[in-house]
C-alpha cells in the first residue's frame, strides 16, 4: 500500500508542478519580492505585517529565494513542489498512524492529493508560502497529539508545541491548528454525549491544552500589538446566506469529489469556483450520500468524524465572515478556494475516520465494537471498488485541474515584466522615467506603495529603469510594458495672450492660469518652450514649492515633479537677456504619448 501511496503522491505533485509552471508570479507576489529586495533582513521587515499577515518565516524564505533567482519563477516553483511533497508524505503518515490499516486509507489520501481546492497553494507563491506550512503544521500537530494520547510521553508535547510554532511563523491563521487538535481529540478519541466528551477531553489531556494555550496567548499578544485591521460586519443577512452557500455549495462539497469543474477568471490571480447550479446540487448530493453511507457503515464513529469536519469548517467560516464580509470582495468570498485550503486537511482526516475507522490501541477508554458492515471496505473484494473510487476521483479532479491551469496560464504581470525587460535592454543610453504605477491588473492599488514602478522593478537592480524627478527627454511604459515617449495627461494652461508666442517670459514672474484647479498633491508639470539662449528658471503650482529647472536654447520641453495645488502656475525666468515663449503647459500625471 505504501508503494501505491507513493505513486499517487508523485502523480499529484508532478501534475501540480506542470499546472503551476504554466503561470508565474502574480499580484501579491510582486510586493513580497519588492519588500525583500528593499528591506533585507531588518527586524521591521521580518516581523512587520504584510496585508495584516504576520509571517516572519515567509518573509525570510522570500528574501532567500529572491537572492537566488530574483524574478525567476523556478526557485519559487521548486520550493512549492518540495513543500507539497512534504505535506503529502506527512498526511499519508498521519493517516497510517490514525486509521485502521487497509486499502481504504487511499481514499482520504486521494481526496486531499487531487483536490483542486488546494491548487492555489501549490501554484501561487503568496498563497503557498502561508498555506503549505500551515497544512504541514496541522498534520504534524495532530500526529503529535495522537502519539501523546497513546503513550503519554512528554516528548510528544514538545513536538506538538513546535508544530504549532512552525505554522505560526508562516501564517497567523495556523492558530486554527490548535482548534483542530482539540476538536480531533474531542470527536475521535472520546465517547459519550457532548458534555461527557468535553470533560474527558479537558481532564484527560490537559497537558496538551496547557502547552497550546501558552503558545496561543503569547502569539496573539505579539500579533495584536502589530495588527491594524478591525473586524468587519456583514451588510445584510443575504450577504451571509450567499457566503455560506458559496462556501459549501460552490467550493467545499464539489472540491471533495474533484470539482468544481468550472472556474471564473479573477484577473491575474487564480480563478474562483463557478459550478453551474445543477452540478453544484449533484456534488452536494454525492457528498451527503457518502456521509450517510459511512454512518450506516460505522455508526456514531463516522458521525463524529463528519462533525469534526463541520466544526472546523464553521471556525474557518466565522473567521472569513469577520474579515471578508462587508468588503468589496464579499460577493465572491465563499468561492475563493485558498480561503478553505486548510479545510481539505481536515476533510481527509474526517473522511479517513469515517471510511476506515480510528485505531484504538493505547487509548484508555475503549471504543464501541466495530460494526460488521465496516468489513465491506476491507479484504480483497473491496480492492476493485476502492480502485474505481480513486480513479473516478482522479479523473474528476484532473478535468477541473486542467481548466484551472488554462486560467492560471494567463499572466498579465509576466507579460508586462518580460516586455519591459526586453525594451530596457534595447533602450538607448540616457533613457529615463518618472515613477508611476504599474497597471492595475499587474499590482493593484490596494498594495500601494508596492504598485509603484520603482518598487515593482527594484529586483532588476542595475538592469532596471532609471527614475528621475526632472528631465528634458522622458520615457514611459505603456500598459503592455513597451517604452514610449512620455506625455502629461491633466489640466492645461489657458492660451497665452501674445500672438505666435503665448506667454513671453523675459522679466518678472509670470502667473499662468489653468483651465481648472488641481488639488494639493504631487504633480508632473510639462512645459514646451522656445528660447533664444540658455538660462535658469523656476516654476510652482499655486503657492506650492518652487522647483528650479534649466532652460535650453531652441525648441525644447521639460518635465518636472512639483507639489502644490490651485488654478495657476507661476514661471520665473531668472537673470536677464533670455527670451522664452511658451503656450503648452500641462499639470497632471505622466502617461505614454498619444500615437502619431
């Protein structure tokens, strides 16, 4: 059986590597890499929050990977593949440890290995660097607790605590692994009603809860002192209903049987689940029938196993509801697979306990005798049925995964970066840029300031663009990453009064009215002018900061970054003797020049 499990693990990891390889870094990956390039190994970087996530080990690994490969996807993909191997092997070992021996163990293992709901974690760096260590921590922690239940050896408490710490240094959500250890003990290793089971769990294995409570309290204090976000509230009851319906009907239940089969594109990131209604109900019916079958097969033991899954999922749903509902993303929160990728570990444990039964040796309180019907999943006669189940599950997940890969392969950020790198390599010496933002579908504005071009391109080092705050000749990147002549899009000056000249700059400062006001901010001013000699001048927007610039003989233009606001711009030609005409002044933001 171990050999077959090894084959299944290898197939799963290889397939996921091929799917991930079709894509590239995306969205949050670029800020993570830019932060690593900019901050090095400073404590503020390692222990600072990224999108309100405390992930010092994740930041460290990203920094190390950036040092090795920069924008190369290969090192990131290699680590994701290695981590997936580790998680898969650890899960098989856990199932082998927890469950009654038999070929049926391959069913819960396959549910996890081939679930499309974890494809984001094995393809998208920003997701995988959080979720894969968390999954590993969950598995190791449950395994340590099972060993402690059986042996009462203190060394397993040490392993239990270290497993939780492993998850927490990568992802604060790993605190849910503490809840999983408790719920697994409660649901799978006690008997009786709710109060008896709860009392037995607390009383008999209190050293585990002492270790986990101390770790949890210390971490929460450390995290909450740094966290700045507040809990959200749903805007309506309908929003909650939509979220729960999506989470179970669109995502979890279809994902348990290889779905959701159809995806909806979500920009440059991973797609979200979008099964048609009939398929969604069919998947739900299949899952419910499987649960009913296992309860018929094993009775209360299976019921308690599925209760474990639902209790943990309820915790995840509550956490998501408190942090995602009431936001602009709440409409699809329940359809985002990465939000419940950790649930698939629990699904595998619960399905294993329901199908195979939990090993009881070494447990003080003996379980009720197994039902005779449970033998249907053991022995040679069960092998063909189990093989068919695994093959059907793999085929279903394979179809879904191929469609996921088709969506994942579309990467605006990769295309933008590759085009920009090629253009920079071919650009003439002296090509300079003013800092702006990358396209919204490469890095969104919510990631500011890491959506700035200077941050985005910083890992390129000396091969990256040169940014200035003033220049006579300026270039700009278009939406595809091509380099074009720069222009300023914004508010223009009123036409000048001098025929054939516009505004004549020869003596005292000239105040030039704008066609409309601009608010107080950092703006780029473009002035096209004709001068009879070289000179010096200053400009300012309204009553803002004076910005000096050089005037060059002939027909020229200057781009200058200035702060200010109002409905005028003042230009002062310093010294005597030069004659300057200008009738083309714009205050706004740098954009690529119009074609033609």
